[in-house]
């Protein structure tokens, strides 16, 4: 009986920790609001366009044509950014922690796990980056190094691209808006596994102050 109580308690703790981990990974962060008047710069963020995540899989609502179109849009936006002297920032996602990696192995075939071979940027992007940062939850602002870089380079406007529109792009946009950044999203440069969900997210972000721009951006 004691053993059963112990096992039951461990199961409850595991479930509680799992729920907390999921909430932490999916919630946008909050931070000190920036002074946009002192930050005239713009940066392009390329979020999670890693080999693990760009591969085609069942259940994803994008085709090979959609993927190649998004890659082409990101490459063009990167060329435009470099021509204006704006930084191109690559954000990569790597799962952190034994339990998180284990859950991800069960739920998502281990894509993005610490030992995965597909953590690098999709080579089809041919994207020389000004800076690169690693995150462990959805919102890229969970990386203090990213915040420091944006402050040092006086960046007050962010143009977001990458995947997934309903998750990491969404949460990063919310994290940026929470801090007072001007946020612009180019939908043609964003991939989303749930197309209908991405339409709803775009509406939510627009109501929160993000700008949605057709490609090429103005």
C-alpha cells in the first residue's frame, strides 16, 4: 500500500511538473518597456527555420511549395535588410532539460531535442546572419542575450519571419509588444501547421498593435 501511495504521489508530481513546463514554454514573456525614441533601428528575425522543423510531416498544413515560397521570401527580406544596413538575427530553438526532451520525444519525434542532428538552419536559406541566439521556450525574448543585442544596436522595430506562426512567431511577437517594440509580420515569410489557426493569430496580433505587411514589405 505504501508503495502505491508513493507511486501515486510521483505520478501527481510528474503531471504537475509537465503542466508547468508546458505553460512556461508556451507563455510569452514580459520585460522592461523600451524607449522607442532612442531606438530608431530595425532588425529582421528569422525564427526556428531549422532542418528539424522545416521538414515536411503529416499533420502540417503546409506543402513543399509553401515551404519553398516562405524560404524565398525570407531570403529576399534578408537581402533587403542587409542592403539597408539592418541586422538579420537568427533564432534557433533547442529543447532544454531531460524531462522536456523526453516529452518531446514522445509527442514530436524528438525534433528540436538537444541531441538532434537537425538543429541547424535550413541550408536552403543561404542566410548569413548578423547574430544568432538560442531559445528554449516559444518566445525568443526568453534569451537575455537577444535583449542585450537589441539594446546595444538601438533596435526598436522587429520584422518577424519563420515558424510556427501559431506558436513561436506568435509568442515572440507578444513578447516584443509587451516590451513596446514596433512589430511587423510578413505572412508570406511565415509557416504555420494550422492555417486556420494562423489566420486567427494574425487577427489577434493586429488588434494588439502588430502590423501585417504584404511581401515585399514597405
